[in-house]
C-alpha cells in the first residue's frame, strides 16, 4: 500500500480541476485514537478525507478550515479541522455508535449522521473575521452533502466521492479514498457531463486502492481520454496540534474562581483533547499559577 497522498490535477486543458486522496493510514489513526466503531470509522473517515483535501488548498501556514456535520443522527456532530498540506484532526460525539446495516447491506452512514440539520464550513484565513458557510444536509451520506455545499454555498458545481472500506468483522481499515471534481467558470457542459457518466468507475476508487493500485495510476487510467494533467502531490496525515500550553489558555478562560475551586476540591485537573483523546494533567500548583493569570 502507498503512503497517504493528495493529488491535484486538471482535465480538459484546465476546464476542470481534480483533487484525489488516498488516506488509509489517516483513517486508521483516527480509528485508533478514538476507538471508533465500524460505522463511526466510515463517517469520520469520509469527513476527514474531505476536510483534508480542503486543507490542502489553503495558502498560508496559519490558515485553518473546519467542517461540522450537524445532522441529528445517533453519531452526533462530526467535526474536523485541517491546515495547510492536508494535515487534519477530527472527532464525533458518539464514537462507539453502531447501527443495523442499510437496506443495501452496507454501513448506514446516512442514518448515523442524519439529515435534519446543516453542514457548516468555517475558514479562518487570518482575516478579521472567519468565513462561515452553511448548507442544509441533504442525505447524511457526507459526499453528497459536501457536493451540495460546494454547489450552493460556494457556487462551485462539484462531484464528490468518499469511500472507506473495512474488514467486516474486525473493522480493520482496508482502504480509504476520495475524489473532488469541480468545473471551472465557462467549462463546456459536455465536459461536466462526461465526468458524470464516469460516476460508476469513480465509485470503485477505494476498491482499486484496496487491491493495491496506487492513486496516480488510477487517475491516469480513469481520465486517460480527458487529458489528465498532474499538478502536485501532498502528503496528508491525521495529526493533532494540541499541547499543554494550548490547553492552559482554555483553563485560563474558565476564570480565577473556577480554577481555584478545581485546585482545592480535586487537587488538580485532567483535560482531554477532543480531537485526539490525548490527556493532560494539571497539578494544583499549576492551576493556582494559571489562576493568577486570569484577568
């Protein structure tokens, strides 16, 4: 298996842009960090891949993009944050949730995510205020919901595929792959229609990755008659940027009285990072020091 990779390219002499991801290791790391069920692995894995591809498009090192699926399903909210290079972290509210299979026999991600809420995208690009885009969730399948978001909220007609394949009983991740195809302004309709006709082949990307094919080869074959031009590769990962210093700022925001109360009653505090489940212990002395820094 190849290492995780994001590939960016163009089709039809630059009329359509393509971004694809192979991310088995990323999804494996997320499953390990959060103890994910099979259903949760599929849902979080899909969202991580899409958010990672969005992060790979960021221009500056300090930029961030956060996606939040709030569909009302039993998995709860699915939240992911990515930075430059496609480095991503994420979690969902109910990581142990498992549901009966969908009528087609596959994992019922749509039911787990739900379709009664919204998809929120926050882009922090170092400006005075972050950009916030919102769109209703249309299916809970995640790929369809992101395609709907790009088309309606960013006026960018898009085709999105996201797939995670797992061993049926153990839940081991066998492959994970995704594709984002977006028509650029003035793209002829027949070019976009040609992509849509290839949907069945696109949906086999994760199957082909599981079979040992590399992503670049798959793209070259999939779009061989569309003038596929590879622009660049990046190497994404599931990696949290939390630290004890960052969490100190969170504790300070609780206020002096709360920190002193925690020091007196509990002799310290254990804080866990939602994104990676890393736990940090603060002693009573550290809490009292932080209390002195409160305004």
